[in-house]
């Protein structure tokens, strides 16, 4: 068993992150002092998260799920947006770790795919995460063994809880993703995409949500607002120009979709950067 790596701490905007590494997994404690925007989950692998204090909101395809203190959840989808409700009782505190392939390979477990916002069986999973958090606060030799055992138990639990057939991804999925990424600012439609990848429109309409976890329009506009959010960091570009560059009709059109996904306006988002 490898030993604990040095604890690191950093502050990003209004978020303080403290992490501790063991066997290729980083156990992270996030203290959110303030937040009025949704953050897009940008990881590649499942994140198991426990809300220790305050509330944590998950937004997937315009559906909102408010997780109160004591709730264990899984986040595994790049179209997932999360927002800590830092104004509740002075802030939100979360404890989490990412289920990396390196860890799963180390313990010989192949984790099946899970949904964008999965709530494990409350009692057992919450208890495991609370026990892991307690050991995390005691970085000694005994705690190291306890953390390793708890991580293994949590991983096994998830494997058994979410057994699912491995979805074979057809070639057209990567082709579609590349076209959308390249042409997101243009007048791209599901029909034009179907023609570009030589698929029947009706088939693509039914199959797209299966492989992208959302509808074509939701996927396209999510990409557009994410691109807009990146451009907002450059204050030399007007929001009207950003709207045009990202495929929106005008600033108002951008504002509607931006608010739906981030819970704030482009102006407020830019001011917070």
C-alpha cells in the first residue's frame, strides 16, 4: 500500500480546496464561501461527493436536485452543472473523491457506467462516506489503512449497486461530436447533422439521447453557453459579439440559455471573474 502524500490546500475564487492523496485517489474537502453560479462538472470519471454542510444543487438538462447536508451523491456527466448554496448557514462544505481508472485497476474492479446524478441507497452510502471523512481528518498510519479499506468498500458497493451492460458506442457518435464541436456557432440542426454522418433523421433523433445523455438541442446549446463562458473572461469582447460568435441570435438569446445552465446572467458571470 502506498503512503499518504502531502496535504495540499489552495483557494480558487471563493472555493478553498484541501486534498490528501492515497493510492492515486485525491480526497478533497471543498469549503464554498460564496456562489451564485453553476459550475460545470469537467472531470472524466465518477465523483463520489458527500454534502457535509449547507446545500448542493445539481442541474442536469434543466432538472434541479437540491442535496441537503448528509447526502451522498455521484456525479458523472460533463453536461452536469453543480452549485453549492453557500448562502445557507454561512457556506457549503463538501467532501469528495474521483473514481479514477488507476484506482479501479489497482483494486481489480471495473466500474459500470452510472447516470449523471445518481443517489445511492441513502443509509449505507452516507454512513460509508461519513466514516471515510472521519478517517480523512486523522492522517496517521492507522487511518491510512482504514481509508484504503473504506475506498475499496465504497467502490465494491457502487459496482454491485449499478451493474449495467457496457454500451457499445457506434462510430457515428464520435463523428457527430466532432461536427458539433466544429460547427456549434453555425446554423446546425439535427437534420443537417444526420445528413453529414449519413444517418436517417428519425434514427438519429431517437439514438442521440441514448449516447449523449441529452437531446440534440440541449447538447448544442450547452456547448454554446460553455464557449460563451470562456469568452467572457476576455473583457475586450462585448457580450453582443460573444453571442454572435457562439451561435446565438443576439445578447438576449444568449442570456436566456446562459441563465438556464449557470443560474446567472453573462454580465454577472463576467463581473465575478
